[in-house]
C-alpha cells in the first residue's frame, strides 16, 4: 500500500490523466458528430423518400450489427488502401461517431414519432412551413424526450473509447498498459485506471441529470417533487 500511494500514484497518475484528457476529447468530439449525424439520419428516414430511407436503414443495421472494434480497425487500416489517410485519433473519432450515430438515430426517430401528430397539423393550419414546424415544435420536444437516453449513450461512449487503444491512440487505457509494461504492477495500475473511469462516468451522469432537470418544464418539476414528497410519507394504518 505504501508503494501504491507514495510511489506509483505520484509518478504515474499524471501520465494516466493525460490519457484521460484524450479520452474526454474523443468522447466529446464523437458525441457532437454523432448527435448531428444521428439526427440527420433520423430525419432522413422519416422524410418519406424511399431512395433516402433504404440506404439510411442499411447504414443503421450494418453499424449496429458489426462490433465497434471491427469498425475501428476497418477505418484505420482499410481506408488508406483507397487513398484516405486519417491519423489514429481522428480515425477513432470517426469510428465512434458513426457507431454512435446509428444508435442515436433510432433514439431521435422514436422521440420524434412520440410527438402528437396534431401538433404538426396545428402548425400547418397557422401557415408554418414544415421546416419551421420541426425547428420550433417537434425537435425541441423530441430532444427533451431523448436527453436521458443520449446521456446514457455518452456515459457508455466514455468507456467504449478505450477500444481506440487498438489503433494506437494514447488514451487512458493505452497509457495504463504502457505503465504496466514499465512497472509490471498490473493490479495497481488497472485500479487507478478504473478509478479515473469511474470519476469521469459519475460526473457525466450528474451533468446529464442536471441537464435533464433544466430541460424539464417547471410545472412538471413541481409535479415530480410533489410525487416524491407523497411517496416519502409513511403509510397510514387503518
């Protein structure tokens, strides 16, 4: 224990934190790109255009059914054979984003379909265009519905980003393996890596919860507080 707290942590923890920063960069960039692509795919599949719907449906099925590690390896090692050379970091971002977008497109599609069709009809009745109806009525409500699921995918993305170590990205897990190769202290190093992943995931979960509360209308928040207060009251025996 002395060596863990007074030798390994002071010497190697900053190096692991450098990898954690790369993990966060990968996660935020992949999430931003995945959100844009996922929303675009969802809108394309709901557009009613068959020539657009079928290719997008094929993309979703392929990228959800093929393991993420295989997708990363194909992007990093196969694309250069057709003239597309990507640095390992950006190949990781692209692979994570394309994989995430396939899942988020289904989240967005379900959220959009859950909106009452009467709201679209009401918008058309007052002269709003289809684009304006989506921008002002449908998408704000759909995004609010999708936030908890999106947050869950982001937390999963933080952990799935460790797979980019297989394409030589020096993120948290790869930095951990480098430390292990130098110290042969696998249990201690993996414990530090696990603690860092836990802290990042825990903070991300709290931020998602805060965003969800902020996006919830005030009257619904008051209703939830009232329900929790009633649930906390002891039952009255007859």
